[in-house]
């Protein structure tokens, strides 16, 4: 099929994420991808500033990852995980435990980040139910977060400015604190910590867990906060007998400059969710890791099992490429790459602070964000970036980049020019 026929069928049948049906604008047809470039059907090549929604940290068609998939395909592509096991999954679980902070020792593999959050929540709820404290059934978080699009994750996304406010009254009512103030470099506000303690203390008898994205709130608004707030949360959860869940689906595997963002704070959660970059963006795979305390608590209950089992849990292809991705990360080269990208984004985006209509510019690790004073016209802004040879996907009032770690300095400069073009298309209307 040629591109026009693909688009005709796409309009007729394909429902794209966060879009109407039928769509109001045609998507761009990608013919192939290699390195950091997407090749469109019309021959244009775009530097990918999104890393396929933050997952393709090693870029596309990486020979090590390609080889891992090909080798595993010659052995088995999938086998059920109930009653069976295999080397790729066991190896991956061991490596995740070795890389994780604190006492996280047990790994539940699943097939998407949102499901990993569902599993983490189920772990927390079942832990307290098994302990005879079933009143502890609510969750707490701070506003501005995003944890996925399935039901319990939606309930801890921002209920006011988030995309899931449509479901208010249907979702479980959770406990929300204000978002942490300032940016990653702003000092910890003792008044905010005191207010956080007041909130958690007031609801402690009914709280199963606190769940937050450490250091960076992703799709809820690309906000950064001081790691000290994570240390405060750890202390408050311990003091008030509440489990702590870190959602590192967006921040894990080096994106913030540390392997896990929790390392910025030097603390560990009771449950950790990972996904996205786990397989280097090749296949869908996620995991929820928990401490022995949580696992033992569930196993001592009247129902001594975690009643959850995705069909493609522990998929061998996904686990094999995840292990290959970890091999690449184990070289440590990502640290220098992320630092280099961070410096390039800071320098390249800084001039945009002076542009009328720009509210903020912020950079942390391999994340660069320009926040505008009003909503970004997504299609117009994306088209302006494409004219500069760059693929971006803005949302709300945010034009941002989270590129693959292999993106070189010249392409980082191009990404910054693409962001600038998108900003101009957004604020000069």
C-alpha cells in the first residue's frame, strides 16, 4: 500500500491515542527508523525528540538489541508464565533486584506501565487486608502526577488539571496534597513538609500507600521537585504506617541522570514500578518490585497469593531484549551521554526564556521542557518542528524533548531549533 492508501484506511479504522474517531488530522506515516531518525513515507527524515514516548533510550535498530530479539526468536517467542519459567525472565528479575534501591527483592513482571501501577496498588491493598486492616484502602499522592490510563492509576492522576477528570465520581476518591513547590534546585520548604505530614497523619488509618513519581512528574506536567521531598515522604510513611510506592516508569534507567530517580534522594520505596525504557523501547514490558515485608505480608493472608497474571507476563522476547538493554546500560556510557545531552539542552533552550509567551524553561538530565503561557496548538507546533527536521509531540502547555541517549551534539542542537520553531508557532498566533 502507498502512503495515501494507508492514511485512508487509518482514517476509517484506526483510533489513535488521546484522539477522536475519526481523527481530525492525519498522522505522519513512518516507513522505517534507525539510530535517532524516523524516516517518513515521503522520504523526510526526522530526529526523534520523543524516544517513542521516552522508551527508545538506545535509539532504533540498535545491533545489540536486534541480535537479542533475533536470538530469542530462534528459541521461543512466548510461553505462559503460570507453572513455567525461563532464563530471560529469571535473569531479568535478578538484574532488576541488583539495580534497585533498598531491599526490593521480588519482581512481578507485567506488560505495561499502567498495569505495573495496578499491580503495585493491588500489592499495597492486599498487604493491609492480609494484616487484618482492610480499612487501609485509599491512596495518597500529590497533585500534578500521572500514573497511567487504567482505573486505579487514573484515580491517582491529577483530578483537576489532568486528562482523567472526566471520570470523577466513578474512580475511587483518593487523598491529594498540593504539588511539591519549586524546581529540582529549589530548597525544601519546611512548611510544605509540615502540611504534607498533617495530611498523611489525618488519613493514616485509611491509607494503604502513598504513590509518587520521584523527582520528575511526567505526563501530568513535566514538573521537577527537590529530592528532599522524597526523603520526607519516606520518613512520614514510616512514622504513620503507610507503604510508599515510587512510579519510575518514566524516570528509570538513567533519564534523570541517576539509574533510578530515587537515587537522587538516597531512599527506597516499598514498591517500585518500572517500564518504558526497560526494553529500550523494543517491546512492551513492565514490572513491579516489592520488599520481602510486602511479599510476606500478602503470603500470610487468607488469600496467600497475588491474584494477578497477565497472559503475556514474562514474555521471553521482551525479557531477552530488556536484558540486552541492561547490558548496554551496564557499560555506564549513558551517564556521560545524559550529562552531555543535559548541557546541550540547557544551552540550546535557554534563549527561549526571552520569548514572549514562554512561562518557563527547565532541564533535568535528558529532559528539556518549555512551558508556554497557554495551550500549545499541537498539530501546528509539530508541523513547525518537522519543518526543522525534528519530531516532537507537545501536550497541554508543554513543548518538551526526551531524546535517545545516543543523540549527538549536532542533533541536540537541531532538537533545540525544532523546539524553538514549535514555540514560535505556538505563541505567535
